[in-house]
C-alpha cells in the first residue's frame, strides 16, 4: 500500500523558489532592483536600452565595439517578413494590440528556424525577436488607422525607431530619451508571471517564437502588464483632483483592487515608479501638464497616507501610462510597449533555462472524489 505524500499548498507559488538565475534580483523590503548586479537607478541614468539588453543577455556591459556591433545587428533585423505584414493587414481593426502582437510573433516561427539545439540559430532568434516585436506592433497600429506600415529606419536608436514607426516622424530628443529610460525600467524583473510562462514553455524545448508568444499572452492580463491601462482609465474616471480622495477612500473601504498600487515583491516604493515619477517633471515642463498627472499626484498622496503603512505603494504601472499618454501613445498600446522592452528579459531567461534545462512539472493537491464505481448510463437517475 502506498502512502500519499502531503504537500503544503502555497497559492500563486508566492515566495517559492522555482529557478536559480543570474539575471536580476529584487530586495522588496528596501526597494532595490538590480540587473546583473547593476542598480536600476544607475542603468536608467547612464545606460541605453541597447546596452541594457546586451547586459541582460550577455551578463556584462559591452565594450564600445561590442555595443556598436549589437546595435547594428538589431537594426539589420528590424524588417519583418512581408507575409507577416500581409497577415497583420487582415487582423480586425478592433482587435486588441496584444492579441495582434502575440499572433504576429507566433507567425515568426513559420519563417525562421525553430530548433533550440544550435547556438547560432538561438542567437539569431534572440536578436530577431528584440528587433521585430516593435516593427510588428507599429505595423498593426498603422494598419488599424487605415495607413500602410511605416518601414523601420536602421540609423535610429531602438527607442527612436519605434516612436518613428508609430507616429511617422522623428521624436523630440527629450521624448526619445525618456522613452528609452521607460524601456530600460521594463526590460527585466525576475520571475514574474510572463517570465515564468516563457520559462515553462521553454522547458519543453518549445521554439523561441512560441515561447515569447506565450509570454505575451501572460503579460496581457490586467493583474500583470495590463495594469498600466487600468491605471489611466481609473484616473480618467476620477475626473478631477477634487474627486481623488473620496474615490480612493471608497475603493479602499470596499477593498477593491486599485491598479498601480501594491506589488507582490515590493513592500516599499517600487524603485521604477520613483524613476518614472521623476521623468514626468521634465516632460511636463516642456510640453505642458495634464489633468491626469495632477490627479495621479493626488491619488498617490492618498494612497501613501492610507496604504503605505500596510506596505502598499505605487508600482511601475502607476506612472508609466501617464508618461506614455503624454507622448501620444494610445492607451491600448501601453501593455504592448511593455512587451517591446520585456522581450529582452524573456529571451535572456530562455537562454538561461536552455543552459541547464529540466521540464517544469509541479504537483497538485487533489480535492476531488475518491475512487468511485462506474455507473452504466441506463442506471443513472
């Protein structure tokens, strides 16, 4: 007779280590995020998206020569297969951009090698995904407006090129810089839901395009990447600074989910939120303030007063939407822009998982019926 092993049930795997990684680290009690040992503050202040992506992928900051080679490689891979663009043109214009992006990325696997046991093939897939996710997203944004996709330019930075493909004009240098910092802030964040999703897919030796498509699906939910959309819509519903305290007090009293506040890891201010809030000042100084920003500042004050003592603070989603809105990026592109950055983190974890792979196969606690005799159909009442 076998004895059933009892397991402790931990909802959401909260605090359960599932991997060993060298990519990033969080100290939630002190509000510290480090990528390969470098603080997010130092990277946001001194680095670029391309340099940070190289760091996340390779483990070290690049030399000048290595960085130029990586930037040139990304730029050379920005052009998407024409058939994928034809597919994008067939998508319903009312589709959410996350669904369009997920489908476009999955379709990349139809045109490129999918094996995971060749180092050069994996490298090409990594570069191609980082380079082409922005192109696919921008193509859908233009198509749903009745326009033709804007081809990428290979002499622009990763950030400037995306903004150019979205708007059809070169971005203001300040906007480009701030958007680049936004991409750095979102590039990697340990084993969050979408990263874990990508690693589970990768552990089966699924191809990189299917792996990233799975991660995009996970990111799309409002409890993960979709939260920044919900924050902006909440601020719009509040409507004015004068309404902020009453609305917040009511939400807190009813124990409603308030998007943009609280984090599974941080028990103090999310360091990325602090950086994003600081980016608002030069942006609004140059282009003018918006009512949404004023409402956000008031909501933050109320939240810190009422929820801060309970360890609930603004997270990165609280201010990212406000910054993107000021840049003219549509609300339903906020989460896909998250994916434009996070794809670098996903493929870094994909490579790390492949280096010492074991398929994920957790167990469960069964709460169903015990063994029962089969009752013939005619005998069932």
